[in-house]
C-alpha cells in the first residue's frame, strides 16, 4: 500500500492551456520575428503530439486596469494608450512597434496570467501554460521595449500575492535574454524571488551582478549549452528555491536559448526544457506549492519553439 506521500507524488498534474485569437492581432514590422506564427507553432505542435486531449483549454480574459496598476504606473499605461496608432505602426524602440490592436493582444496576454492564477486557486489546476503574445519580461514599471508592453508574469505574480495573500513566490526566467522588466518591477519587493539566466553580454545589456539577494542572476557566455544550464539550475537555483520556500512558482518560459534559435547565441536542446520543467514540478510538490503558472516569452524559430514548448507542457502535465 502506498503512503499518502507516494499517492501525492503519483497524482498526474491537472493542467490547462490559456490562449486567445486576439493575441494574433498585434503586428510589428514585416519580417519581425515576434509574430503571430509563434502562437500557431505551439498550438499545432500540441495538436500533433496528441497531448491536447489530456489538457483543458481556456480563452484568455482581457485584463482589468487594477491588475496592471499593481506593476505599472498609471502615467505609463496612459502613454501606451495614446501611442497606439489607429492605422499603421509606431516605434516604441528600434525593435518594437505598436499596431492598432497591440493593446488588445497585450490585454489578453496579461489577462491570461490572472486567469491562470484563478484556475490554480479556485479550480485546483496544478499547472497552467499561457500561449500568449506579446511577451512581457522586458516591460518595466514605466517603460516598454524588447517586444514587450505589459509585464505578463509580473501581473500574474503580483495578483497571486495580493488576492490570495501569499507571502513568497518565485519567478523563474530561462529566456536567453535577461528579464530586466521583471527585475525593475520587483526590485524593492521582498515577496518575490527572481531567477534569470541569460546570455551575457547581450540584449538588454543588464549587469551580470546585483546587490539584491532575492534576484539571482545567472549570466552565461555565448555558446553555453545543456551542461551550463543544468549546472546553474542544480547548483544555484534549486538550493535557493529550497531555502526561500516559495508558495507558488511562475515561469517566464522563453525558448530562444535553443541552439536552433538565431536570435540568441546559446545552445540549449529540446530536452533541456523538459529537464528544467521536471525539476521545477518536483520542487513544487516538495514545497507543497499551490501550483505553477508558466507564460510564453521568447522563442522565434517555429520548429524549435513548438518542440521545446510542448516538451515543457508535457512535463508540467506529467504526461
Ligand atoms: Zn528572449
């Protein structure tokens, strides 16, 4: 007969996917790598994998202003409203444009995070993946950039802390680029431990070090791959997570550190995304966390993005 602990360990995760067709409506310059085909690459690969029959699907809700105001300034949000064009594109930075439906898409992306937290707390989902765009982790409290407008993962984490009275959460960011927006938003917050690995030196040219003990930076040299990634997670992230005891895990799931992704210069493999997710799911159970909310950040080559993301979702769902 199994112990209660064994039974808990063998329970499959109840996992949901949140997305919305509005996320396809944000457009940037022709040929821009952050486009609607990214959402399709993931959903088509999920369909082909046969996994989708084990998952529940939800349409993302639009985000309410109070949820954005936990992590962004009112003036910043008004300036985005004013900047959004009624036709054509406007530049936010040399690599980031707004189109007439940018904020419609961004609202669904940030709203997905709120809904994901609600699914965990109100409907007993163990893990939720948000297949949404635009991404969020470069959006600072008062500044858009790096393809990002609303910081989706920060909106979700701040909501969980506020609404469900959590004391400690962790955000784990394995995108090839440093999550400088998330760092900026939670720099003075003692309730969020933020882990980010990133190619260094590289966009957004963040410092490799920080004085904040809750912000764990793991810079990697160009060309670093599976071995370096797994060492960072095993030797630095997992011990810090165990010591901090977060009550919920949030993942900024960028897949642009993949060796096939030419937007970055790291050499991760599909299996690394499965491995890190497995480590986090195991840790989440060990710490008796409420659940895991994962949100799409980068990943710009459809084959590698679809495969890596489905490997991530498969481990989240323990299928
Ligand atoms: Zn990235």
